């Protein structure tokens, strides 16, 4: 009775035992650069401070390269102004960018993060002017 044939992982059939298996001389498609894993999406930290004590948390995130959304809507005006001043200095010192994305909401981005701003003319007469 003949030896049983087994299926090799490359799709070749070879007799079972210690015989050499034919190996194709082409490169497997998953070894090429087009099958490289996708880059990780950057994480963004959202902070809604109620006092100036959150400045340290914001600063630590920006220093390690994490973009921060800073929502100052729940802060008193004086503390919010202090935090914007702090954030401006932080961004200047780290060579990052700061963008206002809504009323009292700012995006602090470290220098290695590119922020694209689409500058549309503001219409203060429409639905979005409800604040």
C-alpha cells in the first residue's frame, strides 16, 4: 500500500516521511511592504477642567506628544483665562500648535502632529450662533 499524501502549508503535496518538499522560489505576498500593518491612529486626550489644577495633566500629555482637547466651558472666566495663558506658553515652549475649535474649546497639538484647518467664513446669523 502506498504512503499517504499530506498537504504542506504552501499547497504542495508530498509523501509523508522525511522527504524534501518542493518550495516555490517566489516571495510570499504577505512579505511585501504593501501588506505591512497599518500605522496606529494617534490618541487624543480630552480634558474638561474645573480649576487651574488641571494644568499639570494638560502639560504632561502635550510634552509626551499627545494632542489635547481642552474644554473650558465649566470653568470660571478668570481661571479659564489663566489656563489659556498657560496653554499658550506650553505650546510656544514645545513648538506645537493651538487651535480654537469651538467657544471655550481648544486643541493643543504637539509639533509632530499636523493640524489641518479649513478656514470657512463665519456666519453669525445662522443656527450655530445659539450660544
